[in-house]
């Protein structure tokens, strides 16, 4: 009887260890995918100003992208913060935004968010990204916007202009 109990306890410990390592492997896979996809570029404060603040990694940008005729869009907070990030979104809502470009409120994401490319993610990879996003520290950072084409943005803005227009912009004093 003791042998049977010991064997059962050993098996339970091994299975528990396997489940923990499987979850850790999923988070590691998600981190890898977020890293190679460049999510930090648009979603980490300071990145577009040349000084990424990795203490607030994926906590939302401080610079918006201007898309002519559409407006200015700031990379939102992807951390699990319940007030300013994805903390109240379900896994399926996060995956839908990543892969179909639609938020839980039904707003369509602009093409600067590469949801078209991310639509090719396997289900396992999409879930791994969600597991990673849920594992990082929450950052309280409400990003502004989106701003419509006639709105005045309250943040720095990246604007893409033709070279002829750029060459006429005066340099700093």
C-alpha cells in the first residue's frame, strides 16, 4: 500500500511539474513571438523617442502615427492592467484584435497594426502571445486617442510625408 501511495504521489508531482513547465514554455514562446514581431516598437513608451522605457514594457506608446485621411493612432497599453491595459479583455478578445483587427467594442484597427500578418498565427502561437502578455507586470498608462483626421492630437505624432515636403521643413534653430 505504501508503495502504491508513493508511486501515486510521485506521478502527481511529475504531472504538476510538467504542467508548470508547459505553462512556462508557452509564456517563453509568447515572449519570443512578441519580440520578433517588434511589438515593443509601437507599444513601449520612449521607443520612438530613442529611449525605450523597458520598466514600462508594452505599456503603451507616447507617440502616435498619422495616417492621412484617417487620423492619429497611438500604440495602446498591452499589459494586464485592468484600467488602462488588456486586463479586462478575455483571451478570445485579445486574439480577435491581433488576428482580425477588431476590438471588443467593435472598432476596426488601422493597418499600422499588422493584424493582417498576425491573422496567419497558429492557434497555439496566438495563445502563447496572450499567455506572455498576461505574465508581464501591469503598467498603469492610459494612452490618448485615437484621434480623427480633424482632431488635434495631444501627443507627439509621426507623420509620413513625401521627400519634397520633408525637404521644405525648416531645421531646428
